[in-house]
C-alpha cells in the first residue's frame, strides 16, 4: 500500500510539475517598471531619522509627477525609477539628495526699518522677501535688526521616505 501511494505522488509530480511556476522571490520579472518620463503616482511618508513625520500623503490623493523630470527632490525622483506597481521602498536621503545643505549666505540680517510692522515680529514667524519672493523664518530679533533664514526649512536634514508606487502611466 505504501509503494502505491508513493507511485501516485511521483506520477502526480511528473504530470503536474510543468504547471507550477517557479517562485522568483516575489519579483515579477515581466512587471512594468517606472522609467524616466513616466507619470507615476505614489503614496509616501517622510520622516526625520528620529521617526518624526514631517509630510505624508495619508488622507490625500497620491502624489503624481513625471519621474526623472527634476520637479521632485533629487533622491526621491531617483528612488522611483525602476520601481514596479505596488512596490514599496524605504529610502534615506542625505541633505545633498534632498533640500541641500544649509547655505549660510541665505541667513541674513535685515534692518527693522526695512520690514513692515517690525514691532509685531516674533521668532519663528515667516517673512517673504518683497524683492525675491523667497520665504524665510525669523531666527533672532535684535534691537535694530532681524536675523532671517531663507534656507528651505528641511535644508541640512537627513530625510527618510517610505514610498509606494500606486500608478504608472508610461510615457
């Protein structure tokens, strides 16, 4: 009886063995991958290295952009290239691949006489330069001047992004 069961199993394996696809570890070798010029839709969460969330697509429509067009920060843009639909990835971006290093030349001292409503200023308040349209944050208020940082608020920071591709429209 035992030999008969073994024989049935062997016959079943021979007959049906060709119907089973070998596993490739979950990677679909024929899946479409995002390439430069494709319009991609992503869900994402951006955190600092300590886990504090600074931005997320949660509760919003997925972020849509043209991969490789340079409209996103360099590291985020590069991270989606080669990803497949529904693939998830975590990337850590150094400042050079995110919003850049802090540029000391963008931290300026402005005479209070050049700022409207200078008496109402507070540290942390946002200011917009009337000449360039740049936004800055007040870092310090002195007797006659104000120190304003016009760097991007995320400049100099290492950022961690969880990214999931939820749409790929080929170029």
